[in-house]
C-alpha cells in the first residue's frame, strides 16, 4: 500500500510542474486515493510479471538466482 501523503506530495509537485490545474469539482484527497489505487493495481501486476520472470515461470534456475543475490549484495 502506498503512503497517501507521499502520493499527495508527488501529485501536487507533478501537477504544478506540468501546469495542470486540478478542477474545482475534484477534491485533492479523492484524486490522491484514486491515483493511489490505480498505481497499486498496476504495481501488483508488475510484481506478478517480475515474479514469473525471476522464477523462470515456475521453473527456478537457482544458480542464476544465487548470481542475482551476489550481484545485488555488492555495496
């Protein structure tokens, strides 16, 4: 779950930088909640796709995974 305050700050900054005015009939909190749910839905799908890829579509290559562990463990 996304931090709604972080999303709100992000949206405010991006809308400002993009010169997009929020219509008066859309409360900022409603926009934040809607955008957050939209991103969370996409995020879940992205995690699912990456899970399949990382675990080689349910046929894990443990040697490759070990190499990834080493690769990402290097500071």
